[in-house]
């Protein structure tokens, strides 16, 4: 089974202060054009998206410099509400490793990653960590968590939608658009049951 875990871009939740995505119809068949043609305007961090290290690190890699293998492979989904502590992160990472999905961790629920939990993932061989919020860290102070994760090469996948997805192992495909020089990019994230 294929499960779409992405937000629809034009109705997505927007991080406070980010621009709202917009669609402009450039031509329309109903108005006599030979085709429908659209232009979009949006922040690289609207909807379901990934952060590149350059988002918080001056000399960090931009989105096109990240290998696609980060975004495709076994992933572990775990439910959690509220702050994800160091102990929570260790428990989730142990469960993920036990089923061979310790490189990609997806957190279901209204959760954010604490700095202590970020250090567990950063030192635990994780290459991607995702959550349902528009930021992996606390919304009012996201910098520290991003610096820990991105500094260790752990890519955040933010704004996923996991309602109805059970805990366990899946195959994740969340490849971002290849936007040269960008600090992030939207993606169509899907889970496949194995």
C-alpha cells in the first residue's frame, strides 16, 4: 500500500512569518488558450519539505548537494505528543534499529524534538528525522535543534502528515525538488508498506 504523507501546498500550514504559497493561472483552455499554464510563488519551506544544512549553516550544503539516498529507504514511524526527550529518542531509535529502519525516523503527533533528543539522533546514525510540525524544534526557538541535526548531517523532513499511520517500518520516498542553491525544498513524501 502507498500512503501519501504530504500536505497539499496551496492549503498547507505555513510557519509564522513565511509567505503563503500562491498559484497564478497564466493561460486557460476555458479562455481560449491551447493549454492550461500556471506559475507558483512559495517559500522553499512551505508544506511538506526538507531542510538543507544551508538553512542554518553558513557554509552548509544546499539542497541539490544532498544525495537522494537520504530521502529514500526504510523508515520508522513512532507516535509521540509534546516534547521528545532524550529518553524518548533513545526508545524510538532502539525500536527503529530493531526492525532495520534506524536511519530515518518519522514522529507522528503534535511533537517537537528537544536539543537532547536531537543529540541522540545526531549521534545515532540517523540521516533523516521528520515530524508533523513545520519545524522539528520548538516553534518559538528552532535554531538549536536545527544546528545539532544539520551540523551532524541529519536532514529534517517537516510538515508530514501521519494521521492513521501505525507505528512501525515502512519504505519512505521523500525526494525534494532539485533547487540549485536553495536552503530547502518541497517534496511529495510517501510511505510504502513492505
